[in-house]
């Protein structure tokens, strides 16, 4: 269902609680990559311009024992102040909604911005306990969720709070995720090609099953491809294998045939003696049905890169989630980078499902050539599975 967004509400004079994704990488108390902060700016600026009193909240990291200084959002408030050209007041309360937060909100004028402390400083957050949801809601008049990366979690700040505020709408980030990925899954321009990779087939079971109902071509690479190759009766040497999923792979290949979906698997493989992140590793390229017993497949080979690239370039819509090999090792990253380049060169609607796929695109400076790079790896994966995301389901329908 189409969800209401910040374009559908009036916020002048109202206190607006905004759930952002400020889960940024940090080192020694310094932000090492602020892309998530930059991504939140359009929504924040819109609410400021419309005269809202903007109260921001987010988690950062995984504090185990309540408040931990290294997970404080203070550096985020500082960076936001620089980008917005105005002071973002940081309400530093270990309880998140404490005296500092209440005083900061009470002192707000229209267009002011307050950032609350890390929502996961409260253990109730991830358990979605009503008491904390009510405390968060008590600060505001309405709610905006712009944290797609956390929308697959039913937490106090993503779902629980919506029971005590109204309206509850999407920010620009979630709005774009829903419109771009929603169209791809429900009304894609064809041919529609999906590229799936990654190490574990169990992570993608429901995604494969769901996408076979939607796509014209499904490309499978990465470690998960070897269980499919084994299911075809091929020798895969020491490559990754999930024996419990061999029958599942057979079922999926049968389903693809029945649905008329072209299922592409690697036809050649880059092999090594032992799994390693060492770039100086010796490689051997073999056909995918002839992997030596003492070798391990760690990337798709040159013929597979060409095969996959041809399918991508012929598409009108492409969704990609997961690397084609051990992307962290430059010697075993060629397959992943080839898919990224093929998507950049295509004229299709190109959707990157976050995680390593997004990292590959960024590494090659191809960000600008993609239609959409998802801001939530786990959330985009569950969306591709066809799952209902609690943080999205809780928002008002148009």
C-alpha cells in the first residue's frame, strides 16, 4: 500500500519525532563515513523549512550493557550542525528521554533541531516495550520514519512509537525505497533481471523463491552458487556447500523451468587452494563442472562475467544483492566489480540492495550511474523476500 510521506502533512509549530539511520562507522570517537547523515539531510531540511520542531533519534552500534560513551551520538550532532549551518542541540541523557531531552524540547522554536541520545542505551528499545515507546512519543506531536535500514525491526523507535502519535509518515529515504523497489517487484519494466550473490544460500532462500515469481532472468553467483552446482551433479571441490539445501536448489531449478525464468549459474570459476584474504594468492580458472577436488571456488570466472554482463545489459530493470566472490580480496573481486560495471553501463533501472553490492559500486565510483542504492541491506533483503517490514507497515496509508 502507498504510504503517506512528509509531503502529505503540515508540521508548522509541531514537534516532529524523526527516526533516522545515524548508525555510522566510528573510530576513536570520530565518524569515518557520514553518508548516512548526508542521506538524512533532505528530510530534515524539509521539516525545518516547513517550520517543524525537529526531534531526531537513532541507534548507533550495539551497546551491550546500557549506555556506553563510545556509542554516543554526540559526534553526529556536531556533524549535523556543520551540514545544516545551525546548532543541533544534543540532549545527552543516558535514559534517552531524560531531563536534558525534555528541557531541550521545551525550549524549541519552529525550525530548531534536537538530537536525542542513542535509543539503544535503553534495553527496552529492541524489545519494543511500550513504556519506552510512550516516553519517546511524549516529546512529540507526530512521527516521521526515515530509517529504512531499521524498518525491518519492530523496535520502540521504529514501530512502537506509532501507537501513541499521529500522523505517522515516511521521510524521503523510505519514500524512495518503497517507490523504486515496490515498482520493481510489482510492475517492473521488462526484461527484469535479478542478481543474487553472497556466501550463504540460507540467507536468500525466500528471496530466490519470491523473485522466481517476478523476474525474467535470475543470476546466482557467490558462495551460494556452489550448492546449486552440486545439485546439478557437478564436482565443486572444497567450495562452500550447504548439503541440507541441495533438494531446495533442485526445487528452485524446477520452479524456474516451470515459470519460464532463465536461471544463470557460473560456467567458470576462480579457484584457490585455501580460502584467504591475501591478495597474492595463486588462482586457477576452471569450468564450473570441473572444479578440482583440492580447490575452492572463490569468484566467478571471465566467461561467467561476460554471460552475466550480457544479461544485465539486455535488461530494463536490474536488482542486485550480494557479491559474486570474496569481494574483500582484490584478487577475488573481479566478478563482483564486473557486475557493478555492467549495471553502470546498462540503460536499465538499476537497484543495488545495500551491503557489499553497494560497497563495490562505491569503490568503483559508480554511485551516480545507479538509479537507486538501498540504504538498508537487511531491510532490502526482507523486502525482496516479500516480507512486511514492521517500520513501514506502522506508517499511515494514503
